[in-house]
């Protein structure tokens, strides 16, 4: 997410993107409260329910977690809208089948259709460029190990994943695999090192988010400090939701990426962490192909149930269709402009980024467990190369988006158990036992 305390969403203006095979609504949004280019966007409206108090900065870590999923406090920040994808779920096969290209016409203004229809595209073929550093294929279905990831985002409270040893232990025992670590230009070297220590403590692989695309000096410094730990770098965060034009993003990409690659020749660099299968993302792939500075991977974000009318609507009508559609169309663009597929995945996802339903639905353990398992199942079926849930424990959405509780003993919530359960089914090797009753 664009990174504040994601919580209550503003009814921001929607931008509808017309696709050759259907219509998909994208919300013009960002979920951060700062405004630096490449990192933050503006909030265009507010809806504020009653707030709950943030955890105190003096809270200390308690006993080992009990493994019980419990609801998090209801959020009350100002946030912008996520990108609702209203298409029905297509019937896509695993990543071994072929893919056709998709064509998207960006930034067409219209009133979104409540239930647009489309013809599903086949699922993506495996990337000819091979696996990402540290990525494995698990089980007979060749599921990417990296779809069992999470985020270490802005820390809005303490404790957080960087200083809660019990949370780090749970993540490690759960065999979660990929940790997207945020690096912002206001961070000190000590802050950067704390995040590298978190990667080590959780036993995860590092995906570094360079969230300062207009500050090459800082990005060079981060790469120099982290190259021994982080083999993958994501260039920027939701630029299309933060007022950065695709021409500006491409200019920065074409200038900066060759210099950063020179500092870490073995690392992979990608982006743009856009808001779904947007015209911005299509133009980025096309523009990078033209410049010759092509990405090693493609990333995007999706929160499919923003605006859902019910949990059933979220589970039945929105989630599968959004995740299936994004991957299929984006891989089609890669094949159209680059001539082949590159590793493709989602670096932020949850059911909602901060809409009116976030607090209440996030507190429903049964719903969160079911939704998380559905999301992972779609990532596996669609051949996602990576997926990082938003977020671990950073007090995001006033705790509603975190998969651990923000007070002692910082026990896992249902979303964590959903990730662990799906990981075990696909061969993660985790021996954690789900609580009974669980979710």
C-alpha cells in the first residue's frame, strides 16, 4: 500500500480502465499521508469512524504467542481507495498452460459497471528467464515458494515485526519465505540494519523496496548496504497512485536502474508496484522494452474487495476474478512488448486497503482465514511468482491489516494461519500446528 496507517478509505474518484475483453474499474488512490514523489500520495476524501487508541511505544514483548486468532482494533485513519476489480472469476488452469496477450486502453473515464463481464484469458506460461534468487517450486503443481510472503512496512507503533522476537519466531516456524522490506530516504543506517536483522531473524528472503525513486544517492546507498542480504529490488511504490506520471517513472527507471545494477550485478530489479493491471503498468512495460532497460520482474498491488457489498460478494464475485485477471493481462503485455514472460507477482495484497469494511471484516477470523486461503489458491493456480501479504506487524490500518495482534502476547491472527495452512498443503515443511478451534 502506499504506506500510512491504512484504515478507513476515502471515496476517491474512480478511473475506469477499458479492456479489449471487458471492463475493469480502478480506483484512483493512494494510502499514504505524506507527499514525497515516488513515495506518497494525496488523500482525496475521508470517512472516519470512531478511532481506537494506538499501542503505546513503551509496550514490551510478553510471553510466547498462544496461536489464537483474535480481531484487531477497528481503524480510523484517512485513506484513499483501493482498486476494486469487479470481474467474475475466470476458470484458469495452472502455470503450465499457454497465455494470450491482453490489450488495455489506459485512463478512460467512465462510470464503473457493477458487474462487467469478460472472456477469461488462459493462464501464464513459466518464465523462460528462470526462477528468482532463492525461489523454489514446491510440490507436484510446481507452486512458487515466494507466494508465501509478507511485508515489513512503515512502523506506526511498537512493538513491531522488527522488535517482537515471538513474531519473528512464528514467521520462521511457519516457513514464510519472502519479506518485502521498505527503505525510505528518512531512514538512518541503523534503521536499515534493523530491517536486515529482521530478514535474518525470520529466515526469509529479502525483497527490498526502494521507496525514493527521485533520490538516486539514497538508493545507491541502500543497495550498497543491503546487496549482501537482498538479491531483489523493487523500484518505487504505487507511482500511479502517488502523482508520478509514467513518463517521469520511465525517465527515472532508465537513468537509475543501470547505475544500481552496476552496484549489485547479481541482483534483480523490477517494478512498478502499480495499482493492478493498469494503463500505467502497460505503458511501463512498453516503454522499458523501447529503451532496452527491461525489468527482471514485474510487480503490482491488489485489494479486490474494496467496495464489496458483503463478505459473500468479496469471496464469490471479486477475489478470484481480480487476481486471475491481473496476472493474465500483465503476462500478456510482457509477451506482447518484451517477447517473453518475466517473473510476475503481487507485492501488496489484502482484501481491502482501508474501506468501510476493513475493521469489522478483519476482525472476523473465519472470513479472514477463508479469504487468505482463497487468495493463495488463486496465486498458485495462476502461476504467480511471488506474493507478499500486507502486512506482518506494523500497526497498519490501526492493526486491522496486520496478521499478528499488536498487544502482548502478539499472537497470530487468522491470516497468518491461512498462509501457514496453504504453505503446508503445498510442501513448505512447516510443522506448526494450527490452533483448534482455529478460524
